[in-house]
């Protein structure tokens, strides 16, 4: 396109006055979605429920960076306290890549739903002399209550900014 056509596209003359077309926020490029540091895919089975919580351990678990095909086996354990609207709990994932510990809240769309949305915060570390980093963990899991409670889910682990003193 020539300079004249570009100028004509940005400038419109109407009844003797000039209206200049300026870029607006709608034309701005959208921010890319954040990429998780790790993605965890797991299946788990629950221990016999107690009166206060449901303990679980993974029967299969894989963890890997979201942008890399490296996937390693992991173990996930945790405890969940269910309520009518969701619940809360704690979980730990251990693997050759990382160790992640977090607390989370659960939400579900209805009392009859078996799918839960999970959001939490915790820490992640790796290596022989681990450096502990803050993380946010989010994901979904589906509960199959009978014959024995089982879970299947995906969790995404995002690094959090380092707090400034």
C-alpha cells in the first residue's frame, strides 16, 4: 500500500473537519496465556474415608514441562475435605523433576456434579540442594464415588513472582 493510501486510511475528512483514526485497545495484540512450568496428569484411589477427610494416593502419575516432551513418573498423595459446593485440601507431587506441595480450594458447578475445579498455592523444589519457589496450582479432577472413590485429573503448576520486601 502506498503512503497516500495509508494516510487516507488513517485520516477522514468530514464537513471541513479532520477526524484522525488512532489505534485503540481493541486493536492491541492480546496477551498470550501464561504457560505452566509443569503439567501433572494423574489417577488416584482414596483410602477408606474417615469422618473428616478423604486421603488419596496416585495409581498413575506423570509430570512434565508444558512446552517440552519430557515426561517422568510421579507420585501424588493428599487429603480432601468435601463440602456441598466443593471443599479444600492439601496435595504433594514427588518426581525426579520436582517436589510440589500445596493447599487448595475446590469448586463445583452443582451439588450433583462430579467435576471439581481446583486452585491453590504452595511451593516447588528440585535437586539435591533444593531452592524452594512459590507456585500456583490449578486444574480439574473428576471423582467417581463408587465402588471405591477414584479421581482422574490434570493440574497445571505456575511459578509465582518473588515477593518484594
